[in-house]
């Protein structure tokens, strides 16, 4: 049987689009409190339309304690007040659609905040109604004070966290204040699929799925086997001296991708799409798209973040992605995001080399993802770990400062604040991100006075104008 997309693959809008990632907290502050907000995004839609991007992916702005700046959701149906109101969200969707643009949400399915009402109930007692909404186990050794097994988090260290009140451990794939949901409980799956339907009914055009490859854990709770790998990479998620066979890429997660696709396919006017944050080699990642192209529409292919930027290496990458993601599948090309060093450093801070890389990204077959500020060559803002607001910076605060550049050179940010600095709109005191009387939530990059939209918009030889020309060409020929 031919894959379901074969006949119409060339006409699917999400295959032709260009996605522009906005980190709302850092994009534009409209109300003057130093934090970017939804009204700020609305105020920049004309710029984004001028630039030529077509789909806007927004990192989370749900109700949250902001311990991980929105990736710790405490209410999937509410907007965090620092970002605005529900009316602001609806205004954003209307304004984007009026300009022919799409809106993609960052959907956090794997976990919630520890302050989510479900978890507050779950940890109240072992008999709490929502206890089984999360993954709880008795520990080993006397009084259960040792973790149930050797499962590690994606950051290294045990993924198990002791709850003194109930005398059990709960599992978190990422940080301890982000407990994983138990998708083996049908009520959890149904509740989260209802969240998906809610936002699609509100007009959201697609979902970016955070750490999707960790959704299901093996019910045996057996130890993960030993591995010699010291750390994971974009194309191999195993590391910290174990193979995460029971916690990552579980067959039930692959099956859930198809189930989620069926839910999204309930919304066909217009068609919506799913892109998964998953890690591994291209062949493994294609499994999330389904053998009949009936799973996730797209997956991030993070090999592009590590590929050496030489002719032979880039050619080998394109050949591999073409081989593993032929029609009706589609590869993705991403050179930066809210967790990774900015790509301008991979091209020696050279605007001319950045133009070459942008030419590849925006003309090769596939869906390109542009991180805000890449179009002007924004750089990492070096911020010491002890000054970081990022919880990862606190976790790795013990790392000596002289070693931090070595991690950064390998594509690892121990302080993700470095790639989340405010967008550089002009050469004013706060780069036009917020009023000069406000204090931006993160410091503006010191080179913003020379590297900004205003300085490049009217320069026909600038990196910004190169992006705009390439995006126009892409729309014309797609």
C-alpha cells in the first residue's frame, strides 16, 4: 500500500513552510516589565512577514512557576500572567492568520511542574486519587532509601527523587521539579490528548513536542544496561555509562506517535502538523514518523547541530537525510534553538559564511527551523554559571569556569541563558527589546549596538537581507 501522503506530499503546507522559533520571554517586551510577552510578539508580526517566515513556533507561555521558564507547566489551560492573557493569545492567532502565517505551540507532554494540581494531589498520600498520574516506586535497601533502579535523567545523575512524606520515589526524565507523567494510566493519556484537542480547537496550527522520546518507560522497571559512552549526543541519546533502553525510544512511545497523529488528524481545515524533539540517528528517528507516514509529520534531525561545516561533511549529511527521509517523509534542518549555542560561532562569526549556511538551509529539500536572531547573526552572551537564571546553570555550577568554553565548543551549554538573550532590534540601550526605563530579564548582548535589525534592514549586503532574499526565493519556487 502506498504511504498516505504519497499523492499529496508535494502540496502539504507544512512541507513547504519555514519555521521561525520565538522564545517569548526574550523576543519583545510590550508592557515594560523587562519580560517579553505575547503583545510584544504581535507588535513584531509585520517584521516577520517582511522577513518572509511563514510559521511561528513559540516556546511555552503557559501558567508555570518558571523554574524552567515554562517547560514546567502548572496549568495547560492558562496563560502565565507575565506573558499576557487568553485574549492576548487569541489576538496573536488572529493577527498571525490575517498575515497568512501559522502558529505552532511548544507542547510539554512528558511531564508537569511539581506545582501542578495533579502532582500536589499525587504526593499528598499513597492513596491520593491522582497518585498514579505519575511514576512512583518503592526504593531498595532498608526503609527504601535507595532508588528503585539505575535509571538516569537526561542530564546525568539518578532520575529518581525521594518523597519523604510518602516514603516513595518518583521519576523525572529531566529536572527533579518536573515529574514525569504515567502514560500507562489511561486517564493520563486521555487528559493530555484533551489538552492537545483544546489548543487545536483554539486555532493552533501545529505542535512541537518536548522530549517526546521519553514518554513511555518500560513497565518491568529493570535496570538499564551498562554502556561505555560517557555522554549522549544529538545522534545517540545513550550515555552517562548506560544504554537508556527502558526510558528512551520505547516501542510504546513509537506507537503513541501514531495515536497522537490520529488525534491531530481530527483537525483538517486547515491541516495541522506535529514535530517531535527526539534524539538519535536518522534511521531510528524516522520510526517516529510511522512506516506509512502515519506518525509524527516531522522530527528534529539534530545531526545538523554537530555536522562539520565542510563540503564533504555537508554533502554526506544531505545524502543521508535524503536516503532516510525520502518522499513522503521530509527532513528538517536546524542550526540552533533555545538549548544550543548560536550557530554564528560555528562559522567563525563570519556573516559571509553564515549566508552560505543559510543558503543551504533554505534551498535544500526539507523544513528549515530558524531560531530568533539567527537572521542577524546574534551571538552567545557569555554569562558565568553563578549568575545564570537557567536551572541547568545551577545544576552544573560546580564546573570550573575555565572548562565551560570546552563544553560550549562541543555544542553543550551549561547555562542556556547564553543563547536566550533579548532580541536585538536596534542600537538603543536595551536593543529595542524593552523600554530604556525597564530592566531586561537577561542582559542584552554588548555587541547589540552594531548587530541588530535596524542596522541591517536597509543594508543590501547584510545577513538579514540575505535571509529575506532566500525566503522570497523559497516561497516563489516551493
